[in-house]
C-alpha cells in the first residue's frame, strides 16, 4: 500500500511539473507571437495611414542591396568624379506632383562632404513609385591609401516620412585602389581564388572588367570562360616576367 502511494505521489508530481513546463512554453509562444504581431501591425500601420513614406529598395538577389564599393583604381587618371545610384521606393500612392526626397549622412560616415562625395537635391517625379538617386563620388589623393565610406539615411522631408525601418540606410565605400568586390567571398572566389590587390589588378588589366554580377548577369559558363582566359594570360605573363607575387608574398594563381 505504501509502495503504491509512493508511486502515485511520483506520478502526480511529474504531472504537475509537465503542466508547469507547458504553461511556461505556452507563455513564451504568446510573447513571441505578440512581438511578431506588433512588428507586422507597425508595418501595416505605416502602409495604410495617409502619410507617404520612402525607403531604400533592397532586392534580395542583388549583391549590392545593403552597400556598394566604388574604386577609382579602375578609372582613367583624368576621371575625378563619378556617380553611384541609390534605389528608393515609396509606400503609398503616387502623387500628381513632384515630391521632395531628403538623404543625409550618418554620424558614422568617414567620407567628407565636398571632398569625397556630393549630394544633390532629390525629387520623386509625379506619378512615380520609385527612382534611382545619383550620389556624386569624388577622387581625392587620400583615397590611394585608405577607404572611406558614406552611410546615407532616409530623412523626413516635407513630403515623405521614413518607411521600413530596416531599409532606411545605404553604405557607399570609396577608394582609389583595387579593393575586394562585395561579392568576392560568396560568389567569385570559386572562379578567382583568394583575393589580393595584385590579382585583381591583373584581372582588370586582362579582362577590362572590375564588376562580376554572378549569377544575376554573368552566367556560370561565362565565368568559367573568364577563369580559363585568366589562367592562360597568367601563364604567358610568367613566361616573360617570372612568377607573379602578390602584396602578401604569395604566388598569384587561379583555381583549376
């Protein structure tokens, strides 16, 4: 009898613990669900209120969705400025008249206005939902040795409020040397191998290309062809000048 009561006590105690654990798990699910719902409701409120909102368009398949790198090293010496475009889109209805857009640098930016970049007056045309905003990047002697970046934020204007919170900033990196493309490690390394400035300079010299939007614009077959072309060109180069060594003291090679 005592043994039976002991087992009954254990079963009841385990049942209480299980119920307690289930209540805790249920509470956590409710909290997480409430947070997710709150986020969704916030975005819906932005979408359906009467105020117009603006955000930076970031396409998942685009390697430059969050940032882009611009190097004057791939431009002729007489090129002293160029243009980088930032894509923006509105939330809400198009208007029958042009509307003011405001972009501004964040306090984290290392690029200096008037020296490394210049912003322009921006206006969303009538009956438009999106556009590309030109940002002028400028060549400066200090860019030969260091890279600077401009982090742009969408600001409130007389016509637009900032839109989706995670899509209100965009970073532009500026330099004047052969820096690693943003998609090198994820996309290009399989064709070109380990990055170095010497290797990238050779790639640009041989192919006349500095950007490789693989696989969005440049297919696998073309990337394979470019790799073979580089390997052959490197072999010819080394017949004349010996082994090509990079800035790290390693021989420049391309994958098989």
